[in-house]
C-alpha cells in the first residue's frame, strides 16, 4: 500500500536529513512547526522506522534517538554498528564500523543496538 506524504512528514524528514547526529523526540519537537503535536511526531518516526528511512537508537539514557539512513536509496541497510552518545553535549552519532557478532549456530540475529557513552572530541 502506498503511503500518503504529508507536510509534517516532509518537515521531520528534512530535519533528520540535515542533522549531523541522531535526534530524540524532544529535539525534533523543538525544531519543527508548533502545529505538529507529540503523537504525530511519534507516529511519523515509527512509520519511518518501518519503511527503513530512519533507524532507532536506544541510548544509555533510556531515550530513543532517530537517525536518517544514509543508504536508503540503495536499500543497503546496515544497522549493526555502534553509536556514540556524548554525555557533555548530548550528540548521538553512528560509528561507521560494522560489528560482527558471533552467536551460537542455532541463534539468528535480527537487530543489534550498541551505544557507547563518553565525551566527544569537542567536549573532551
């Protein structure tokens, strides 16, 4: 089923595309039109995750962060990488190196979420 594109979706997607780091709900709400309510933001972010436009990162602070998928057009999604959250400035970013996880032979990995927290180069 083809999804309808709304101005709210476009605004949130442009914000995520232009951001240098992953954003949580509060950061998104601060930077979009006042007419976009909390429930709409959550609904749009969940749809973007389903459609593999963004990926969700659960931070060590318990918050959910969302990052635009750079390889969306080619459908080469690789979310098996670590993320780094700076405890100084709050920036959450993808660390590009892929993680290889060795599981027992009767296990199948579906998703990996690894977050490292510390101080980024600007806050060190």
